[in-house]
């Protein structure tokens, strides 16, 4: 088995596996019949007219099919997206998107400042983030050693987001050019999903590289960084709660 599959299974192991969203160029009745084999249910399908990635939201997914989709994700023939649990999770993610309506795929100076500052805020609180380029911005992940209630995760992310937005403003940047989304959001369930690390961007087919303190890594180095982060950068529950209290006191 490809060792990258084990890495992804371990990092995202706390997320539900019975429902997924797929992004793929594959389509047609035969393909759909294969997706729905074994009792899988199609909740919706979105076929794009431009021939890029089509989207399929699947529920009641058997374990065997999840493993097949994970293998296809690593092979870069499909992008696998997962949903968060509705009550508690051992992962949280800041989704920073470029809010530039003229060219949303070009990262703005505000975006580059924001992701750096957010990383500094999290590291300063003792929570080492995994920062992944998403095409229009970055996904900033935190992995915990146990599940935490979504309300607490959201409150923590909101405080860090506010501190980042304040730093943008103090530096003379327009914080409105950045869209901050926080996952999991206790107000929503099974509505939005996030792509796993290891994807190719839908438009430019560029690998979702990891942003390390020294800069963006190439694909091979990104996988090595991901493996090291999984082994050594998991956030303990005690550290998370201490970080949450520290952010609350500073904002």
C-alpha cells in the first residue's frame, strides 16, 4: 500500500468516513453506477460545462469504497473532500480565500501577510499549524490528540481570526480582501467540505504545496513535511485549552 494513504488516513482519521465529496473529471452512467455500488447514496452531482472537475456528494459510503477514493486521491485522479462531525472534532481549519474579484487566483499581498501572521499567532500560542496552498488562498489546519466540542474550536478560531484581521489593519492592509471561514462551524452540518492534502488545484492542476516557515515546498518535500507534522506537531488537549485562554486574554 502507498504509505501516503496511511498518512492521510491517520491525519484525517477523526473525520466521518461515511460521507464524502469527490471532485473528478470522470462522469457518465457507468461511472455513476460504480460510485453507487454497495449501497452508496448520491446526494447531489454537479457537472461543469467547462470540462473541469465534476462534483459528487456521496453518503452511506462503505469502508471499502472510502479506501478506493483515498487511493484515487493519492494517485491524483480524484480529489477527496471530507465533512466534519456535527458535534466534536480533532481537526480544525481556517480557510483563507482571496476576495479579489478581479483575479481571485492571484494571491494578494493581504493574503500573504494574513497567512504568515495567522501562523505566527498560532505558533505563539503553542499550536503548530499545517498550512496548505489551496489555489485561491490557504487552508490552515490544526490537529488535536482528541476531539473537542465544535463550539470551543470555533471560538478559538474566531479569536485567532480577529487577531489576524487586526494585524492586517495595523499594517495598512485592507482586511476585506480576505475571506475568513472557520471549520467546523457549529451552525452548519454536512454543508461544506474541505479537500484533503495532496490534491491538484481544479483550475491550474498545481499540487497543493505546504507553506513552511522558509517558503512553499515542492511536492516531495511537502509530503515529508506532512509526515513530520503528523508525528510531531499534534496539539494536546491541555495545550489547546491554554492557547484558547491566552487568545481570549489578548483580544
